[in-house]
């Protein structure tokens, strides 16, 4: 059954969300600053509440099934966006972006991500409409992406290499100054107009957004095939991302198992896509082109439960591990202080069994 929503609701939603994003951008341009923890928290709560209100409206106008699809899609994209923040941290650190101007960089990155994801959504919807077998490809791609996330090689080294490649190309092609000039892209050095390092940062952010769009769009199409839900879920996932960046801060380093949770979600959705492709199979070399009736259809609510459970377990496990390491580090430091005061080594080496 296709999603049936009032046209005024779809147009009105997109207009309001666009105005909110523009207002957010203008606020940054008018008053660049480092947001406080309280300010970041309020903004994140505002955007999350806005997404839940939107889900409630979807429930009213389209029913619980589509409301569930939106929430599941939003949570999936939100978790992937948080993973995106790890790369943003690397980029900001690598290019020594002044913290005061990091908000502008993040906002530009969000706009680039929206444009790229919008194009991918249009392309993906058109392909799915014509070729149902593409779900096999999407499913296999997500399982491969999950493997890359969970195991060595699934970290962000590839993204950083891609960014370095872009940086080398830019430096060869255009004149770039050695220092920032506020948040400007162009500056004057010795009477000559040059690009500032900010252009490199924007290029690196753009490459990152492209890589994550390639991963995230197939993932949400595994939850819903409605372009409207896909696009609005992406908008809500990206809204408040810059505030979340400042809110989480050092906490990102403590979420060491987050990538396992994301990997499990991607693998689950990948298998769901493969099952769906089998259920609607039309490929002549698979089951003689007939639908595979025994292939299970995973419900939206089961998908939502798996997504929430995966992220909850990954987050709690990360915080527990971080807390234990902190306690162990505190105990070791205390032992070292006492040993230093007494002039003895902090630990005593145990005798080996093979030494008599």
C-alpha cells in the first residue's frame, strides 16, 4: 500500500523544516560562538521533540505503520549521523579549525549532506520503482558495510585517506594560504587573493558526506520505500547534529562500541532487504522467476525494536567499559603516588613458575 498523505502536509512539512534549517544557519552566521552545554542540550532536545511530534502527526494522517517507518528510519539515520561525527572530529582536529568557527563548518556539512542525500533518494526511489531486484544489491552492500564497520578496516581510516587525496588535489590546483581568516573562504596575502584552509575543510566534509550518503540511503530504503519518509527522516537526523557535536564532546571517545551497534543494525537491515527481494523475486535464475513465499517479511516494529536495542546495548557497554578503565586508571595513579612517596615500585613482579 502506498503512502497517502495530504499534499498540504507534505509541502508544509518541507517548507517548515527548510525555514528552521535556514534560521539555524543565519543564527550561526550572525553570532559565531562556542555553544555551552546547556545551549547544546536545549537544541538537541528541541529537535528530538520535533521529530517525535512529526511522528505523531504521521500516526494521525497516515497510520501507525508509516509512523513506525519514520521513527525507525529516523533512528537509523541518527545513529549513522552520530558515527559521522567521529569523522567530523578527525577533520576538525586534522586541519586545526578554530573552535569558534566549527559551527559554521558543521552547518555547511549538513547542507551538503542534505543535497547529496536528496539526490540519492530520488535516484534510489526511481531505481526501486523499476527494478525490484535492486534490493538484492542494497542488501549485500549493507552486509558488506556492516562487516567493514565491525572489524578492522571498518574504522574511519578509509574516509581520512579519501580526504587526504582531495586535499592533495586542491593544493595542486589552487593557491591556499597557511592560516585561517575567520570563517572566510578567500583572503588576501601579500596583496594576492588566495583561498583559506577553510576550503579544504569544506571539501573534506563534502567527501565524508558523500561516503556516508552511499551507506545511509540503502539502509533507510530497507525500512521504507516512501521517498517522503526517507527524506524527512534524513532531515530530522541531520537537524541538531552540530549541537550534538558540541554536546557529546569527549563522550564520542568513550562510545567505543558504537560501531558494533551500527554494524549490527546495518547487517540486520541488509538481511531484511535480501528477504524482501526474495519475497518479491522476479529474477529468472532464482526460483524460476517466482516469488519465494517462505522468505520472511520483517515488520517495521521489529526493525524499530532491533534498532533501539542495538544502540542501547552498544551505548551502555561503551560507558561501562569506559567507567571501568577510568577507575582502573585512578587506582593505578594512586598506587604510583603512594609508591613514589615510599620509594618503592608501584607493583611487585610475581615470580615465574618456570624459575626454581
